[in-house]
C-alpha cells in the first residue's frame, strides 16, 4: 500500500487476526479455570502479533504502543487442556488513540469466553511521546 493511501472508508471492514493458544497448567487458578490475568496476557499478545504481522520493520522500530485502558467481559471459563483462539481487530482511531477489540473463543466450538476492548496510544519509540498514526498505516488494518 502506498504512503499516500487514503484512510479507511467509513464502514470499511476491519481485518481480523487470529492466534491459537493452548491453556497451560500455570494458567489455571485455584478455582480450576484460567485466571483472569491470563486473558489480559492473551489480549496483549494477540495485539502485538497482529501489529508484527502487519507493519514493516521500520515501522516496528519507530512506533511503540502503551495501553491506556483495558475492559474485559468474561462470559465462560477456559478450562485445563482447552485450546482457545484469540481474535483481534482494530476499531476507530482518534488522533493518538487506537481502539482494539479482542474475543477469546474456545477453539473446539468457537464459543465466546471473553470480549475485550482496549485503548492504545502510539508513541515515538525513541522518545515515548504520543504520536498520530499515519492514515496509510491504519488503512492496512481494514479491507
């Protein structure tokens, strides 16, 4: 995609990115299911993987991300020996705020176990100061 590509058209479809994750014994808490903190780790890991799969090495070197907010709704527990799918996509972008959605699904039946909404802020990797996302970069996260 060229550097002068327009931003995503209103109503454009976000590109979904999925990653298969195995529940590890250390993910299980005293209640016998995956601990809530593990879901947050999965949200962050799939976001990073989506970013890595979409951008150039130069963009990875120039742009870092900090989390402003995570909201997670838990619907059903993940259990020992489950495999889950972490599915993420980008929502609206406003200046230096980048909305990202994630669903955690049980792989065997794709039942939604949790949904998350996160706000991320892109920063200059060298200074840590907030920066805007170039519209051509944002367009790569939409079809």
